[in-house]
């Protein structure tokens, strides 16, 4: 019997637990797949596994505390052994699009502080070319229209641009990240050169971070209808 999408997410989260060793300092991701991992990690902790973790969002922090996982901060623990997080898209060379859950800035800070980043995802997230999933770009509300124009110009200098939409919250107002920022979702269809686009976006004043994770993921655990496979970045 083939696994449902949610079962696939839980299967790859369970497999990822094999990479967690006693005494590790972990980064805990945000999103539906990472949520499964935190639940399963909590079971191990309650059974005696000794780890400490930095959450990448307030939602993950609340969940981890409820699971009994000991938490720290990057100020207290500036170097982590391993971050486990999901992704919205994964390219063949392990470049990611992240930020669908709105936590991309904290996710990238935590991943950058980690010696390794393990991505967990169902097979639908693996794509040949990035960009069908809208690229999240976290920006400061100050000078929003000026930043929006600069983002559009930067994209157009590299490839065909597309609709740039301010993400809205359930309350009908602009979605606000844990850091107090807004998110632009760039609907590009395809990203011709992810590394060049990442570099261009990073130079724009007002852009706090973007959802292209380049050369950060070292390994991916991918669950599909036929089981779980592990991909190593070359």
C-alpha cells in the first residue's frame, strides 16, 4: 500500500532520527515535515535521549517545549552539530527553496550556525528546476515599495521576472514574521540561475533574507511511495 503524503513526511522524519546522537546540539526546523520530526524527537527525549536544541520559530519553540525537549539559543550555544529542517523545493544539486512557513530568516541563521544541515521532505519537493514554488523574500516594512522595485529590477537583470506578491495573513493584513518583517512571494515559474539570484537579492537594502539556501544542505532524507532514500550533496 502506498503511503499518503503525510505518512511520507513522518517516514522521512523517523529516518532522520538515526542521524541524531546523544549530546548533540540541534537546530529544529519549521513546517509540516519538521513538525513530525519534533514530535518523534520528543519521544526519544522522554525515553532518555540527551540533546539540546535551538528552534527556528516561535511555533517550533512552543511545540518543542510541549514535547519536553531542552532548548537553548544561539547566543548561549552559537555552534550547532546538526539542523533538521524541511524544504519547499529541492534541486538535484541540493539548492533549496524554503520559507513557505514564513521562518526563512531564522531557519537560515540556524542552518548557517550548524556543521551539517539535514533536509527531510516527501518526494514531491524534489524538482529538476527550482521556481514553481514561489520564492519567499523577507523584507523590512520600511520603504517596502522601494525594496519591491529593487527586487523586481534584480530579478529582471537575470531572467524573466514574474508577479511579486506581498504575503497576506489570515487576518487580511500583511503576514508578519517572528522578526517583525514582511514577505514577498516571487512567482517566477523557474529560476534560471539560483546562485546568481541569491547573490543579487542579498545586496538589496531592505531585503532581510531570501529563501534560496545555497550550499547549506549536506544531506536529504526523501520519502516516496516506495520508501525512503538518502541523498548526499556531492
